[in-house]
């Protein structure tokens, strides 16, 4: 974080009358709170899917949530996964203005440890870990400025969760994508998070927690 939380380099800001939260490109923000506290709700607000509470505002790259088309992508916690196509390539390319080359698809799959998959692979054959990784690969191709991840590791074995966490952290740093992760297994993310925001109630701004 810079000393000036309102600098133009800041990608994400959240504020109310008493507090300002700000995150810069490439940061990993850990969003925690008790079950049912509103973690997923706050992700949906940042994605522009649900209105913010009164007296609360947010900006993403200087724009209000929901008005920054292509700036923000969200990974929902769904099992089984909800697919937009039937084949891996269809999922990776959905919504892109220009279809990537076959070499680019092969490279992004390898980058997300999906090298054994082909762009023509049937999506119905993927397990949970592969499904999460494929969603993240599609995010990486779309190159959003903000990625909102809802419980990406909570249902995974610890070894898989840690490897996935490290891959997400490396992607955030390399691509300068700001990542907000909501999770119940917060310990998985403690070592890579640059900030910790704690949700106490659904209608109050998250509170800045101790350094994650």
C-alpha cells in the first residue's frame, strides 16, 4: 500500500463515513467473517450484482461497480460447476472480443496446471479442482483488473488448496490483477494476503483486520 490511499494507482476503494479501504493492483485481499456474516454478499456488491448499503461507496479503477464492463470478474462457489459451453475451449473463450489462438489456449491451460486437458475436452469430465482452475484460466485470458473469488479452496484437500492459493497469488502479482478472496478456511490464505478485511455484519463496511 502507498501512503496515499486515494492515488490514481489504487484500483479498489471502499468507504463509509468513518473508514476507507483501498487496494492496489496485484494485491490479494483476504475477506473473512463468520458463516453467514455477508462475505459472499460483499463480493456480489463489488461485482455490481447487488446495490451497496446506504452511505457506502466503492470504486473499481475509478468507476462504480457494475459500470466497469470487463474490469471485474467473479468466481462463484458452485458445485457442480455451472458451465457456459460443452468444451474447454468454449469456456475459455466465452465473452472474449477476439478468440485466442490454439497455442494460447494450450499455454493458459498449462499455466493453470491443466496441461493434460485439450481445448476439445468435455467439461462434464472435470473434477472440482480442475473446474476451479479452468474458471481461473478463463479469468486470466479475460485479463480483468479485479478478480472476486468466492471460497475457491474451502472444499479442497489441504495440499490442493495450498498449491491453488500459490498459483492465484503468483497470477495476481504477475498480471497486476487485484484479487479479493472470501473464504471460511482463512488460514489457507494468511501467508499470501497483503490485506485482511473482516466482515462483521452484512450492512457495515468490512473492518480492516490485522495484517494477514
